[in-house]
C-alpha cells in the first residue's frame, strides 16, 4: 500500500472522516455537516508503515483513514487507437474476479472487448449486462435484434452496409457502452468495423486545428422519429472537456437532421474527420462468430459493418446498452473483493 506523501487539510479530514459518527455505518453516506463545526482541530494524528492514518479529534471521535483513501486514485489510462486485435475474454472466465476485471478494464481502456463462448441463446446479452449492473432501455427496448427485417425503422435492421457511427446521438445522453451478442453470422458479408473516434479527433486537432474547433463548437441536430417516437438533440460532433481534450463523439450520418445553419466551414470540417475515420490506419475490421459478444464504448468507438446477403445465410445479433457508471462501479466493487 502506498503511503501518502502529505496529509490533506484538517477540514478535508473532518469532512471525510470514515468513523460511524461521521459516516452512516449502513448507507455509507456522510452525516457530518462541516458548516456546523467550529474550529475543530485534531488532538493527535498518527501514520503507520502501511499508510493508515488515525486522527483523534479529542472528544471520543476517532477517524481511521486507510492509505488507499488518502493516495490520489489514478484513473485507468486510455489506451491509444485500437489498431490491433480486440482483447478477448472467455465467457466462463467471467465467473472469476480476474476475468471480470480483464473484461471491464478492457472496455474502459482499450474501448472494446470480445466475450467469446457466450451461450448461444436469445436474451443472453442482457444476462451478460446484468453481470455489470443492468441494461439501459431506450426507444428500441431493453434488448434489440440486429437482423434484416421487412419493415425496418432503422438502417441497422436492413442488410445494407453501415458506415462508421455512434448510436443514439439524438439523445441528450447517448448510451455509454453497447453489447452485441452474435447468435449467427453465416451470411456472405456482414464483417464488423471499429474506429477509435477519440484518437481520430486528436489526429484532426493536430493536422487541422480549425476543423477540430468547428466540430467541437458547432451544435449539430440529430433526430430519430417513427410512429412511436420523435427524439431530437443538438450537440457538437466532438465533445471536449474543460482543457479542450476530446472526450466523446456523436457521429451518425443517417439521423443527422436538416441543419439550416450548416455552412461550408462545417462541411469542410465534417468531411475532413469522416475521411480520417475511413482511413485504413484507423479502421479495424473483424469477423464475429456465433458466441462472440462485442462490447464497446459507444461514446468513443465508432462501429459499422459491411453489406451482407441475407439470402446466403443467417445473420442475427442481439444488443443492449450499459451505462458507464455501472461499468466503473462494478470494477470498483471487484477491487473491494
């Protein structure tokens, strides 16, 4: 266990004291109200050789801080563009903490993972999601079938090739992760494609800063509508953080709505990013087999497929969505044992 190099302030220690008087022992929610404390100073502070800090507040109130609580938590590093093979985890290995850790860590860092040997049963994709937390329902339901249908309400439900895209950019909060379970992939064509949108956005910023700025600041309207729903949202293609770093992508040509304000600057920037996304160095093409479940970050990874011939064989995938909060929560719980 790492030992903290310096202790936090007295107010931080008091505000975050883990004793049963300051933190409810069952709900684990804070009960101390810092604003009602007046000039509280610790009577004694000691640190042991494994980093545990004990604070005696002098009134029978003692807080014991594990070293892990005081050492700054380093978030999982984001791996560079996904140019090699997607990490694979065998479904039986998810019964172990190590297997779950590898799966969830790959989804959060590499941006994609494949769970192979997934039982070839309808609904299994949701049972896989439940291992994380729960599946997030959308207007397509909690589970959706990706196969050629006679009356599709979405391009995914045809046999056409699908250019690289992210799902549901027409939602204010698009789904974070998508799980796609392959029940059958016997048709000619239908290969899957992935591209790291964040890596491409960073590349665009380096090669064409003006185009990047347009895509990071220009709201773009997206809309899905059918007989039941009309869901719209406008947001930039590239979402950036406070430091101007790209953190999420909204890119979907089919449901990009009519934009009366689109001008040549936007089209130049949009097409510049699209060309980069299609670049051979940025696209990973893979063939999913029955039992493969492709799990990927929908806010980072663009996905697509080649055209397939439904007369040549069956192609059927089932999908669902999972929130990032649940993926990160499950990974943290694994760390607790």
